[in-house]
C-alpha cells in the first residue's frame, strides 16, 4: 500500500497523513487485528524519515538503504537512488491514503523492512514517535480524543524534553530517550507562605550525563522556587531540564505543592475557616470571642444564642488571595465547635428537662 502523496508533498500533508494513519493502526484501537502493530510501526518509521527535511532530502537523492547504512556509499548504484538510481523503487507500506495522492504525480514508495543497520540510523519506538507527535501537534479533536485519553491516562500527552540528536552525524545511532520525562517532588508549604508569597530554596540531587565520556555523576543544585500569593495545594511549579540527565535527554522537574496542616485555620478554596470552641452553656445562652485572622487582624465575634452547630459568620475579603487576582481575597469564615459536658448528675438532667 503506497503512501499516496506527491513527491512535492508539504510537511503539513505528511503530518496529516501520519495523524490519520497512526490513529487508524494504533494497537490500542486494533486489539483484534494482529497486523495493525506492524503497520503502526511502518507508519511511524516513514514519518521519522519524511518529517525530517535533511533525512527526506537524503532519502530523495540516495534512497533508504543509504540512510540505514549511515551514509556509506551504496555497493551498487542500481540498488539505491542518486545517479542512475530510483529511491522510490523499493515500495512503501506506511501511509495509505495520504492527502495529495493519486495518479498524476510521482509518489513516495518506501519500505523500512526492519531496523537500522549497524552504525547507521536507528528508528525511535513507534510509541515514542506517536507520543511526541501528539504532544507537539495535538490539534485534531473529534472521536479520536477518546483514544488519546485512553492511551495517555485522561489527557493529551505531555512530558519533558526529549533529545533526538544523532552522535557523529548520519553515521551515529539515535540516542535513547529517558523512560520518564517528568519527575515530581512534593513541596510542603505553610498556609502563611501561600498567603504572603515567598521564594523557597530547595536543594536537589540530580544525575548528570557527560556525552564525551558516557559517564553519569551526581550533582547538588539549589533551586529558587517561587510561591505565588494564593497558590493552592496540588499546583505544579515546573522547571525544564532540571531533572536527571541521561544519554537521550534531560527530565523536567515539577514541584507539587503540598499544604501543611495549620494549628488554627483550614483553607477552603479562597476562604479561610476558623472554629471557636464554646461550651454547651455558651451555645444555649450566648458567647463572644476575639479572633485573629491570618494577617493578624482582630475581629470581635458574638452570638446571643442558642447557637447551632452549623453556625457560621462570614467576613468578606479577609481570606486567601485569589491566585489569578492576588489583590482580591476570599472570606474569613468563623464557625463553632460546641463542647458538650462529659457527664450530668440526675438533678442536672431533671433541671434541663424542665427548662427545655
């Protein structure tokens, strides 16, 4: 099955064709089709060549075998492109029905057959090519979003930077990419730090890679992590290329904000909640307190009773700063925790019955 695109097909045409074919033949969409995996692989390998202008030009001039040999002269010019050769003669079983195809123009014919030759170009895994493509060029939508959600666990693919540099030009092998492209670390933050905003210095240990010697070592590094006003638990503060280095690239480091428990306050979105402890007598007859907000403003709170357990008094604009509008604040909400007596005498019970 030929690619079906014209010789002068644009990169956009090639992207559209890969998107269509990769989604069509993805193994997760073809669990009952044993041949889909091989077609998915062929599609990915074809895209790797044709999406790289340099490799595509080399393929146009000399053919696939020339690339897989790492640029070595072909043993027989009749077996490859270039002078007297036809780089399209070996057949292409990758993209079917690419835009711009059909009769009336020379089309790409390309078949990878297998992996790269020793010392020559080596293809990425089809899964890696697929993930990188839909991370960098996700525009599609439609029913295939369900497939992407299944494949990538609820969202479009994302991740750290991957390196696809080839050592030694055409003759080198493609470096392996790190299996994990994002490293997440918990970052404990106090409520006051999220209220005021601050910068936390975090000392990390990361593995570094020397491409000359091929050796790894451990490096200590101090990062300044900005805590913006109103930042919420679960927020991620991202540092590109600050994780471990490997031969194929560097991981991104994400700090995940973890809110420390506070002795007095509880955060509820943009609001701060505070509970006053009152006795049962106070709940029935009335009470008053002076409480401090997170920024030490004094507030007088009172209730004449009876005070139900669901009592709340809301004080606007004295809560947490709003992350997107830090000059605005949520509310300070005062509730009650009614402390019941642990025991009552028979006389007290009788009196309460008479009163209530």
